[in-house]
């Protein structure tokens, strides 16, 4: 809406009848270059602005810019409209809002005065107090050694070798890409302690990674399991930024890739493959040892328990035989002849039990008896043996 046509004329802002001298205060701070030239400048003062707005509202309600008749606004209603407008303007000038994930830093005459959390808060009107809102919950990411472009499925990356090539402790060169995740921890320090916090975090991250890699062996950097390096880099970055009072908290350092330089990458890959084969062989041997050792221990324990059982059985049998011998000896001392005969008969009974035998009674003239030869049974046994 052009300001130079509020009263139906084209003369622009008028001051005491002069054609283009300035605002209502002449050449003051609100009246410079406000004439009909249209070249822009400072805004008109608040009183003149409200007056022009009131005139414009009257014209709209009466039916368009004062052309033609219409019903005027009653005085009380106009007063309410003016009061409402002033209240809205005062609310806008004396309050500010901080988002759910933000912190607001209030500057009193350009100096940090306080921090406010999410919500609506009071303030002095600008320029006495101004507010800087910072997102302190959203994670920010710094890429070191590479840059990504695009979104979704069209993401591409570009290697930045001046950042990624680093020297290890055993004088080898590695190509490392990593990311650093961080958030704002102290809004006031973040605003005023560093000129460009994002660039500072990136530079400190690169420097810290170079320091940690410079203390590490190339085998530790290229082999899997680089968590100790990531933790050491994170702690070093946080320590340096704390010394700077940067107001930044490092959440995580994640190595995306660690490779040897392109010229010697093939040889390094062979070395890594050999190390992996070595580790695999060690793991297989350890697994076999873990399997066979319990079995061997179990077999040794079984043999030991069997030997103990045999020992106890043999000792018990020996004690029983000794006790039995002592009992027989006691009886033998009482009746030696009878005991000898009984022992002979018991022994013969055990020896001859279950055998084929023929007993010939030679007493009483039995010498004429012809001994029986079991030819049929002998023949049968011979055929079975064949």
C-alpha cells in the first residue's frame, strides 16, 4: 500500500505545507528522505502511522477511499479499534516467543543479559532489548574428509583429500572420512565466544583426529574395531572446545571409512586380508580348544573315578578274603582233619562242576568193566569244529 496516496493527493508526506521536506518532525531521524521522491528511507513515526491507519480504516468502512457516502464509525467503536491496535502493537513490541527446541538469548543494549526457555516472555522494546533464538536440541553434523550433496536417493559425495589424508604413528598415510555430531550446550557462549562456531568445530575435529591418528599404528586404524580412536577423538575435541568456551557439546564421532592411499591400496588390502585370516585361524583354534579341553577334562575325571572305584573294590575284596581266611583258620585249628577234607571236597566241587565225567568204581571187583568211549559225541564235535 503506497504511503503517498492516503489523502487523495500525490504530494507524499507533508510537513507544514512544504512539498518534500520530510516527516512530521522535519529532518529528524524519522523524517529523512520521506518526501514524494519515493526513494525509501526511515519509517514514519508511530503517531503519524496510527493517524494514517485510522484514516484508511474510515475510508474502507465508508465504502472505499472516501468516494461516495456511507455510514461512519461511532466514536466508541473507533476508540476500541484504536485501543485494540495499540494493545496488539504493545504486545508485539514487549513480548517475544521461544520455540520448543530453542533458547532465547536476551541482549540488553547489545550485551547478553539472560537466557529464556520455550514460551512467551516479556522484554523491553527494541532497540533496548533484542532477542536471539538458537536451536539447542537439533543435532548438527560436521563432515571431515568428504562432502555429501543431494537428498533422498540422489545423494552423492566428494572426497576432500586435504582433510582426509593423515599420517600415522608408524609413518604411514591413511585416508580417513568421519563425521562429528554436536549440539549447542551454552547459547550465550555459542553466540559471543566464537566468530564462526561451525567452522571452529570442523577445524578442531580435523586437528584432533590428526593428533590421535599420529599416536596410532596403521594396523589399528585400518583394522575393524576403531571405537577407541573415536572415543579418544571425541574427548579431545570436547576438551579443546571447552577451553574456547565454545558452548558446544560433542555427541559422537563416527569414522565413515579408513583406507590406505589409492597408490598402495592393493598392498594394504592384502595385508588386511592376511591379518583377518590370521585372526580367523586364531579364533578357530580357540574354538577347538574350548571344545576339546572340557572333553579331555571330563575323560580324565572319569578315568580317575573309575580307578578310585576299582581301588576301593579291590581293597574291599582283599579285606573280605582275609577275613574269610581268618574264619577258616579258626575252624581249622579246632578240627584240622575235618577242615582239610571239607576244603578238598569244596575245591573239587568247584573244579569238576559243569564238566562231562564218568566215574568208575574200582572197588568190589569192578575191574572187568570196559571204559565207555563216546565216539558219536567225538565225531559230532569234530564236524562242528570244521
